[in-house]
């Protein structure tokens, strides 16, 4: 990735251009929706995640949304919201929300780049990695509480804890 970083790390390059180059590098399916927006599909262990990154020059913010279909039974929504709160407590950055009308679970995060700050390839690559990793980590808990009749506490024990250090 070092050759990509040398080419892309420039204040003149738009953050969505960098993300597009990363998508090509990783062979992710993507569509450049607009100058300030890109949509991608990234295959995870549990499912394929839809990822959208959008740049807002007004807010000077790069927003990532990683989503997947979820239409929980109405009688399990209260338990799902408990798991959502517990999952959000374990996320260092970003958080989950259920978009009921769209039948989507969404992980969202906004990277603030005020004052002309620029995100580099490593930072943007990590941004996408964190979004997918958090979805992969908590997907089983969401499924178990909605369709496996697990309690929120039992479902959260399934979520893989983050490991620190080296083995």
C-alpha cells in the first residue's frame, strides 16, 4: 500500500477519490454516486455490507455508513435496543442505529477534517476496516436477540471482545 500512499497523500486530492482508489486496490464493488459520495459492497464473514462514504464540504466531515438488512420482529425490538445500547458502549468511535423504515441496521461515524485537514490512505482504509469489523463483531448478537430468543446479556456474550497486545 506504500505506493498508493505516496501517490495519494496530497492536499489536492479529494477524500472520495482516495476511497475510490482503495476500493480498486481491494477489489471491492463500488459505484461513484457523485463527486462527494461513493457506495461500496464489502463481503464479510456473516454477510455483504453496504458502505457509503460521503464528503460534506460545508461540515468538513467525511461520513461513513455501513449497513445491512434487519427487520426484527416487533416483539423483539425492545431486546434489540438493549443490545444496540450495549454494542454502542463497546464501540470507541461510531455507533449503531436501527433504521426501521428502511429495515436496515446502520453503523455510522463522521470523521471531522476541519481547517483543511486531509485524511490519508491509511486513515481511510482503517475507517472502512473499523466499520466492517464492528458490524462483523455485533452481527451475531443482533441476530441471536432477534431470532434466537436469547436475552440481551447472553447475546452480547457472543460478541467477540477486542483483543489488545500481541500473542
